[in-house]
């Protein structure tokens, strides 16, 4: 299952070229890498690179800074990174260093971080504008302001500081929203890995096991196939815990007769999968569980079938809400005048989150949804976008307004969908989701 998952260096070079094309003339963009985060005393959490920085560089060391310069006769990228240090490398691992950064990552130049003020301030001086990602670490934004202040203080010697500070998040968000063929190939792979993990979880599920034991099965399958880390904290929610949307305690015992909702995906080469499956702990749906489950599955299939370029999440939401409202009415969970219930989107009492979100280097990936004042997401779909489709119904055990047989049932089903030129591609190909397929797998 493991394939070469590294994007070609040429892809990162092309991204930098595309970014430069959208920069104003006589400007410099400064984008910082992530920092290591202390977990306890002198140990760190596994390093996670700043996604915008990674998108433009493919470089996975902390503390680095990327400078991209655009002027009349110059378009270049300069990296500032940790220098080679034999003692530090013995303790903490090998560093790329400056020469290898130029050779392997195709930067026009690379300097040690220790030389940043000497080398970077002249690059900033004389530029009209500085572009930064304004949601980056506050300390880096302050450092940029300090550099600008130093240049201003040298104005008597002829130094000219940039007069405009531009947030470049919009440029990078828009670039990241449209996936290349190479990106889509990685996302296909991480979906297959994650789908296999969901299969494993189904097969290992049984009453008496703890949620964290099933989580361990997911992590094993991810890492065994090259996705060393989960893309987000896995949700393994048995019974009524499924009605807590971001439940991550994962510490309760599984009970016979309960459903188990798992929202989990691996991360491969920085790209996330985000898959949810809900299935019976004992391998057999009860009648009330199957009725709710089939309603959610049918609504998801209806939404996915309607996906094509030009479609919107707002319209998919309308389709799903109408379908779920009627379905809940037919089951007796919603009562009243059906026409009024549909107009009021009464299903939102039990379908309490959005239908989907962009997916990519981040699980909730960047990209403008073109949301209206009514929070309708009006962005037309286009070839290369990837999103989740994840309807759900959540009936907490405390809901006394419904028959007792429905209480404590929580169901969500989530697939990852790529928009194509003519329709869609469902990347989530091997995670069973029909009742028959789930029960058959769990019976093996």
C-alpha cells in the first residue's frame, strides 16, 4: 500500500512562481516556519510544520524563514534555516543545512539563521511593500516590525523602509484550495490508508473493549502504511458519546447494543483524510439504529450525487436538510406541519453542524466559502477542490421529546470528495458504509 508520497520539488518551485505572479512589484514576502512546542519539561510534541510555509517550500525544519522577492529585474526565493551543527545533530537529528537546501529544494539562496539580520535587512530595504501571513506567530510579526524599524532608523543614510504591510493569506488560501494532480494522488493514498484503518476498527470492535483500544488499532493501521500521525485527534465515541461532536476522551468501555462513531483520518506527506463511520459494537444494527443510519446514508448519497462544478454547499445543505426533515418526520421524531418543518429546517435540531468543509493540508482547510449574511456557503465548486460531505443525526439520551428507542443514537457518515471537470470523485473508496457491507465485514 505504501507508495512514494513526496511531491516533486518542481511542484514547490511552481507554487513559488505562482505566488510571485500575484505579489505587487517591488515587494518582499516573509513567511515563517513552525516552531517546536514543549510538551513537558525538555520534551516536545511531534513537530508540525506551518502549512503555508510547507506549501511553498516542502521544507520540514522548524524556525526557518522564507523570503520571496519580486522587483523589476528580480524574482527569487531565499531561505534562512538552521546551520549544520555536528553536536546538535548527534543529539537531535540531522539538519538540511544551507548547501543542501539550495541543491535539493531549489531555493535561489540560503543563509544561516544566525546571519538573518545581516542578509535579510538589505533585501527588505528599498521595497515598497512587505507581505506576511497575519495569523502567524505574534513573535514573528513583531520581528518583522522590528526589522522595519531598524530600516527607518537608518533613513538618514538613504535607507528606505517599506510603507505597506500586506496580509498574503488570501493569496495562499486561494492557491491551496485548488489541488494539483500530484496533491490529489496523495489524498487518494491517505484515504485508502484511512479506509483500511476504519475496516480494522470495525473488525476489532467488541463489547468490553475500551474506546482507546480501538483508537490504537486506527493508529497502528495509519503508521504501518506510512501515515505516521493522525491528521487530528481521533474521535472514538461509543453510545451516547457520539452525541458529543468533538469527543476525544476515548476512555469508556464499549457496550453491547451501542453504536460506535469513529471520526479519524491519517496524515500523509502533510495531507489529511477525514473519514467518519458509525457501526454497531456487536456487528448488528438494531431496527431503530438501522432506520436512523439509513436516513443519514441516503442523505449523504443524495448530496454526493449532486456534486459538480458550479454546485454550492448552500444548495447541498438545502437538499440534505429537506431530505432529513422529511425522514425524521416520517419516523415520528419531528412532529407538526411538514411544509412548515421543511421551511424551518427543523432537522437542524438533530443535524447540528455543517454539511462539509474544505480538505487538504489542514483538516478544516483554508479557502473562502463566500458565506452570505445568512451563513450560506455560496462558493461555486471548481475542478480540483476537495471537501468533506458529512451529514449526521444526533439524539442525546436526555432528549425526552422522542420515543425512548431513539435516545442515545448518534450517527455521522463522512467521505472526502474531489471536484472534477465533469462531476466528482469519491476518494473514500474502501471504508464500508452500507449496512450490509458493515455487517458482513464485522461477521468475518
